[in-house]
């Protein structure tokens, strides 16, 4: 069994006002108070970050932003910077989520710049990579994931690479109810770890956490977490249901 600490991260996406977020956290915390040997993180929308940070004070649950701009400040109307997220109480930030890539046109190079911006501000980036259904059917999954991972990490120094968390999220499985089989997920995670060995050395690769994201539910989390290279999960819809998310956090592997 890996010595890497598992991480279960809940991405709330564009859900929850500040009051709704408070209600959600208040319902969740008592169910995960003794989660044990794993880290737990939630990523509310920007408008609820300060409220959730207040609710989490004194707990071990971590806070993340869902996105950021690559500059620390400037004339970028509607954007949020890494220093702003850090000041709001975040320790992590999601970078390159497939919805950012495919709905908002973020290219690989921008994802890399955002990861570097996060590290400059002391945030740990959760860098998402993954293929579309067409790319999987064409047999190019590993090629796509290799390209995205290399671009995201290209500008980072060795010390920065150690702070990055990767998340493999097949686009065809996000919000569709479909999920990669544990074996499919393991194959890609192993390939990512192999790439990290080439880019950063065996020590960094062995310690890197690689999450799985894509319709993670209470009924599939245990099988996924039994795979040797899956170090946790990036959870979408199920993270909005306290009982479901708590069961995912308390996976049995």
C-alpha cells in the first residue's frame, strides 16, 4: 500500500450561495470529523470562500479555489488572482479543469501559467488532465494526457513540482454517470507517474498525489481507491450531498 496520503476533494462548481455553503459545511463536518488517514478539501465558488473558510476554522478540512488568473493583479475584469485566494483562506486551487478547457477554451499553455501563479502565492495547484470520448475512441488517451501534463509542468522548478497535485479526469465521465473502470483509471495514473519520473525523478514521482475525477460516487469509490496509483478523488456532484461525500471520504480500500 502506498504511503501517500489520500486526498478527497469536493468541487462544488457553480453551486451554493454563501448561506447555502454554510448549511452544506455544517451538515458535512460532523460526518467526517474522524476521517482518519486522509485529507479532505472543498472548493466552493468564489463568493462563498470567506464564509466556508470561517466554517472550517478549527477543522482539518482544506479550502481551494476553483480557478485563478495567471497574473497577481491588473486590469482583468471578472478574474481572481492567486494572492486573493490565499487571502481568502485557500491552500489549494484547481487548475485546468475540463470545463475550463472545453467550455472556456483554456489552452495547455494557459494551464501551465496558472499552475506557476498558484505556486508563487503559496497555493498548491490541483492540475486536471484528461481526454474526450473521441480521443479515447481514437486510442490517443495517453498522448493527450502526456501533452497536457508536460505543458502544465513545463515552467515549474523542481521544488514546485513537488507541490503539484495532478487529477486525471476523463472528460467523457464528468457529470455523465459514466466512470472509467478501476483498471482504465490505473493505466492512466501509472502512465502519469511514469512521466513524472522522466520529468522530475523517481523520488518526486513516488510522492506525487494523482487523483481520479469523473462521476465518483459512494458505490464506486472503494474499487477505485484499491488501485495502487490512485491517491484520492476529485468529486463533483456527489460533493454537494453531505452523506454521499462523507461516504466517499470514508472509503474502504
